[in-house]
């Protein structure tokens, strides 16, 4: 598939990402990049003590497009082993003053 930019998408068109299964390496890489090493994201015992079954993913791990001015909806936290995919929908665009 050729490279496409935001302006290449028509209003209402969607881009669906390839699926990706989250691993502990994804969690570790994100922590290293951002400096966020909160134990809720890597420590099983800590996560369980806080009411989760396992460490939970940071929201930005699933949506690395936060700087585009998006409307992101999370149905539930993502865990190691979860298969994630994303769809980006092109809206109507910006209005001019």
C-alpha cells in the first residue's frame, strides 16, 4: 500500500491498522520512551492489589496519534496478550474563520 497522508483521505473514510498483540516488550519500550515507570503498568502484584487482573496498558500505547486532535474511546484497559487494532476516521476537516 502506498504512503498516504491525512489530506489523501476523503471525509468519512477510515484507515484500519494491522492487529498487534501487546507484549511485555511493548510496555517496557513505552516506559523507556516516556519515562513513565508506574508499577501499575509492569508489576503484576501491584496491579492485582489495585483491583486489576494484570498490569494495564497506558492509553497512549494503543493510540499513538493523540497529537492529531482526536476523539479516542477506550472500551476497557488493554493487557499483555490482548490483540489490539485501531481505526482512524477522517472527519469533515477544520472550519475556516
